[in-house]
C-alpha cells in the first residue's frame, strides 16, 4: 500500500485505498542498448507457485482465490550494466478462462506507484465499492506485477517513520518558519536514503518499463495489452513510448500529465482540489448535514475552520492539528454519496473541535490522525520507493524555488496551494536522475479515461496526454469529482466502452463523454 500526496485521503479511509493489434506503429524513441535484454535475462523461466505465502498474506490469499499463481524473475538493477547487480520482480498471472478464445495477456497496473500483483484479483472481483470485469478474465491471461522496490519485489526502504514522512508530504506551510521546518525534515528523510544510493538512480518509471518488457518476453508474448490507473497511466505511456511495437490495446484511466511526473507531480493540482471540495460543499448543502443549506454557507464554515485553527491549533485523539495540516485533511478523491457522507462527519468533527467542543473523531478521521502520530516504519506504505521513483524520473528544483512558488500563488490558491506546491525529499536527494525525463510523443492508439473533476489527476493532464498521443481517444465522465473511473464508478457508459475496446480492439471514432447523475 502506497500513500502519495492526494491519495492519502483514499488510503486513510479505505485502509481502515492504429487498431486492435498494433502494426507498423513502432516506438518514437531511437532504440538504445539499455532496451536490449542481455546476459541471458530473457532466457530465464518463471517458476509459478501458490500465491499465498502465509496466514497473514492477504494479497496472496486474494490472488489464490482469484485463481492466480505467482512467480518471480530477475532483472538488471541497471540495464546499461546488465552484468552488474540484479533485482527480483514479483508477478502474478491468471490464465484466460476461455483458452480457445484467448486474446493475449492483459497487464493490470493499479497505480501508486505501488504493488500491483493484486490487479489480477481487482479485475475479477472489483475494487472495494466497485465491480470487476470477469468477462475480460475469460479472454485474457491477466497479469499484475509489483514494480521494482515495491511489495514482494526487491525492496527499497530508507527507514522513514510514517509520521515524519507525512509531516513533510502533507505539510502546507505558508510562512517562512514553517517552510524552513519542512526543509530540515525533508533533508533528514533524504539523508536516510544515502545508504541506498546505488539503487536510487534505477527507480525510474523508464526502468520499470524495461522490467515490463522483460516480463513480456518471459511470458512469450510479442505484444501486451495494458490497463492502468493513476501512476499506472504514466507507466503505460512511457512503455508505449519506449516499446510501442509491443503494445496491443492500451487503456489509461485517470491519466497523469506526462509532463509533470516527478517531484512536482502535484504542482498544478490546487484548483482541482478546491473544485472537488466545492462540489462536496454543494452536496452537503443539498443534504443539509448541519453546515448550511447553500454551498456558500458550507464553504464559509470551512474557511472559518481554517481561520480558527490558524489562530489556535486543535487537539483531536491526542494529535495537535495545526493550520499546516488542515489542507491535507480536506482532500477528497471520491464523490460517491457514501464517501461524501463520511467526509462530512470528519468536517463536522474538525469544526466542533475548533470551537472548543470535546469530540470523538469519526473512524476515517481517527485513522488519518493516527498516521500523523505513527512513529513506526511501515515498509508496506512504500514511502521510500515512491519518492525514489519521483526523484529518478525528473530532477527537483532548488529548495528556495518551492517557497517562491508558494508565495507567488498563495492569493489564487489560498487553501491548497502550499500543499500542492510543497517541497519534498527530492530537493535534497543524494543522487541525480541517470536519464532525462521521458518525452511522450507517439502515434500509439489508446483509450484515455478520466473524470472531468479529478482532484488527483486534473483533466488538463488527460488533455495533455491526448495531445501528445494523437492516435488515442478520450472518454470523460461528467460531472465527476473522483480519481479512478473504470470499475470504480457505476457508469455503464464508461464500463461498456472500455470493456468493448479491450475485447474487440476498436476505439471510439472520436473523443466522447459519459454523463451521470450527481451523487
């Protein structure tokens, strides 16, 4: 389980979150030696075995129940030096239910970045609160893998306590003193990764894409189909750029802006975060949950909450909540009525506490606050590997640039700007990226799916990806303020279009929208 900046809102609640076959559409990049699997890596055999590793292996148990088997393969730590160190990549596979009508292999990447072997089970059973697509599992061998340094693959753990990481990743200081505190904390986190500096340059999405293509050869496939959400969309786009001749059907759901991946991934998300919070305020007013009967009244309550906490921090469940932490507690990623209702309970508790009322935090808020107080190192969260991936994808700006950026945009982004534009450990990272960022620019057909109000991956990112992948088609759900659409939302329009494309390989004739009722 990986907690990224906006995905913290989901994890804190949920954990307690050309044509059918491509021909003549090769990669846009000039091939280089690192894309060639040397020294026998492509000759190895994956030994498939039972997925469940023990009584406490929940992922393995779910994969086993879905009919999957698991295995491992070796990959070079550095593809430019394949005779050097190696790593292990963990993979899960469920053979197609209807072998006679098998379409090939479908790789499912659930995002994060984080462990994705469980993508096999997600496709069949569906995510929590969502639904699966077993018809795809009938026609495809379904494959999921844990990217290097995550999950059951070779780990990368710098020993970051949860509280220390979140107090950098979720901090939103707008004054100099607060920013300087974050700089010191971020430097401490970065220094914790110094012992692993030989691994860090090889945590990039480009290198994960090479692992994926090595996996393709080990599966005996000339091409792969691919379904990815969130960070999985960036991996899919990078793979298509590097290995386009091996792409069959490609679905990228909730796409990240391909120009933003790296240390500044969230830099432009504040307006989308504010719009999602405003949509929740609309819902709260319509449902009359006790915070006002107009959107303006509910939004005013939130502004008053922020002002009161700025003047006097509050204590809930033994945790001191300062103004710097409030924006992170106001993130939304799911616009379902159930999620909005639970979020309303959390907002009311914060408002009451800011007024001096003794309150017991509702479960979702208690879990979030507990993470801020958790001094344990929890490798399952994947903090180190997530940051290493960001730092390897693009270089960070100088530390002072982050404070200047926050100041310049504070007036137009008063609530979420400092959080979106925050400084992280990459600004003090012990190594530089080993390669330039991947520039996406190709003619690979793909289906790009997103919500028009996605607060994590704003719709501008989908449009940017559509521009640099002109053979793709976009499918937008509206009005929707959520991250993750296919299988996560209840839109039959989205589900039918995506499933049909993966089954018949025919893209929509043009960009399209799917309308749904507001929650």
